[in-house]
C-alpha cells in the first residue's frame, strides 16, 4: 500500500490517510479531500488490464489510494464481496453500438444505477473498519435519486450504523423513491425535504460544517463529497478502455453530469495514465457547467425540473476538486467559493479555464431532444435508454465524429424512469418483475421542511 496522504482543497493544513478520509466527508474548513499527488500506474500494467477481470483491475486501481490499514488480501475480499451481486460478470459491461460508438453499462448493481459501484464497496470497507474498532457511526447523505438507494442497499441491516437520506420531495422518480422507501430495515431513515436537491445538499454541507455537532453525532458522509466514491468510479474507466484496442487512438467519454463526481473520476483516471483525450460533460436544461466552460462565469440559476431529474442540479460540488487540481491554490478556492455562497456566482481565471478546456467540453441537451434520442435508439439499435443516458448520447453526437472511440456512460437502467420511458416507446416490457412488485409496497418516509435546524433536531432524536 502507498500510504498516500489527503489534503483539503481549501487548505486547512491537516493531512489524513484513507482510513480517516473515508469517514470524514467534508474537511473541517468546508473543502473536499484530494490526494496530495495523483498516483500514476505503470503503462505496462495498464496494457495488461486487457487480460484482467473487473475485480482484478479494481484491485490495482484502488490499491494505490489506500494505506497500510488495508492488506492486499482484505482489499481483494472487499472487492469480491462488493461486486458479487451484480448481474453481469463484467460488473460494468462495455457494449458496442455502431461504428466508433460504445455504451458503458453502469446499471447492473442491486439498485440499477452507477452509484452501486462505489456504494457497495464503501459499505463493505466501512464495515471492515467499524468491526475492528467496534465504533458506531451515523451516515448522512442527500440524493437526487440514485445515491440514496445505493447507500441504503449498501448499509441496510448494519448494526453499527444508522443511515439518514435526504431527497427532494416529489422531485425524483417513483421507482427511485421506492428503491429507498420500501427497504425493511430499522437503521434506515428516509427524509423527504420540501425543496430541490441543491437545498438538500446545502443542508448536508451546513450540518457537516458544524464540527462540534458532526463529532458529537459521529456523522459520516456518503455523497460524492466523500473521496471514496470518486476513487471507486475511476475503475470502470480503466475497465472500459481495457476492452477495446485504444492504442494510438483518440478517445472521448461522455457522462451525464450533475454533481460532477462521475466525470471527475474519468479525469483522475487520465491523470493516472489512462489514454483519455476528452471528457464530455452532458447537461440538461440545468446547464451551469456548460455555461461555465463557454463563458468562464459560474452562475447559479433556478433549478428546472426535467425528464432527467438526477442531473437537475445547479451546485456541482465536485467541480471544486477539478478547479483546485488546475490551480493548486487553496486561497483562490476559498475566495471563489465565498463568492458562490454570497453572490451566487464566480468567474474562473482564464488560465484555469484554459487548462480545464484542454480535457473537457460540454453540451446541453433538452427534454424534447431526449425523447427523440430514446425513440431513435429503440428503433435503430433495439437499445432502451434511460433519460440521463439519452442526454449523454445527445452530447456525444455533437462531438463524436472527431474521435476514434466514443464511450457514453449509461448511468441507470431505464426501469428506474419507467413512466417517462414507457410513455416514449409505448411499452413497458423492459421493466423487471421485481420492480413491478416493489412499486406495490408502502412508503416509509418522513416529510420535513427545508430547514437545517429541523433536520438537526431529527438527527438528535434518532442517531445511534
């Protein structure tokens, strides 16, 4: 193991090992943890991944981010356990669509969304640590639809933790809600907040910034502010590239993007030595990242409700990690984040934006186009897309002709958005029977006002 050290993007001065970072979430100064330097994998090792299974690739990619508290044998066991319930032996299979275009299917886990890839691992690795120390924790997270379900699946029936998930009331799909609210486990609390996902996320950040309350309550984050989420997601970029002959080729990944965690994992894989030329940020009408790349101005606006609700987001938390990596200036990060908090906007320095645009591009795909893309893929390729994947396909089509290989991340099974998809393709045969049965179950949730103090009081009354 490497004993790699982690620091805050906002420069509080402390360095932590992985075993501490995984339980920290936000840094005390409100920043996000990142490695002091990116580990780089040997190019010959990366080439050899073509002969490795997903689990074997995961071992080599994740290992370099850990410390001596996890042995090689424990890491292999955790990985094996984490992906044993995925429906595909490849975990995240790469599907060739036509010509230079591929889809990376990230929805074969227990809750049928990409969040399972990280959350199954995090649940198992946290349990490993907690069983050693006999400590108890309270997990607090916000979800735009899929994180909550994946976290609940990863931590249900765990004796040494309780999990509290905030979701925006009536702003996620019914299937997404049922994946959370129908799980029968005493340690789960579903909190429906009268507001947007950004409101939920702001509540989480305010609670975690209260360091005394966080410590007294043994709070841990599982949103993509938690470094381990990003770390796990780098693996499937390496896996995807290992399944094609990419030597000497220009490769682009397109990712439906809300909180910026999934596409940031691709950026990190590139820093680690993976042959990625471009990362394409796919947004819907909530296009703050597209606007930022086009103008340098990162300005919040009202959240629009669309057919791709998991990316109906204005505050992309992980974008801070990218900016930091392209300036290495904590005081600058503190300054622009203060501007965002106080004025609702900031302007990126030209030299930082120019560096970001060397790797990133971005396109905004609106709801009417999503419908036509879903219809086209059904008719032309017999592939049923969920709305978020359709957003990414639309963004990919804007740019894919420039590249030898174009890979689109499919982040959720279409059944998670069955009402939207079935109304577009005029059938619901794609919905598995276990989803149909789940939809008949009663919800177990609490509806609360968009107020940090109300959430804090609920936590005080229900934490371990």
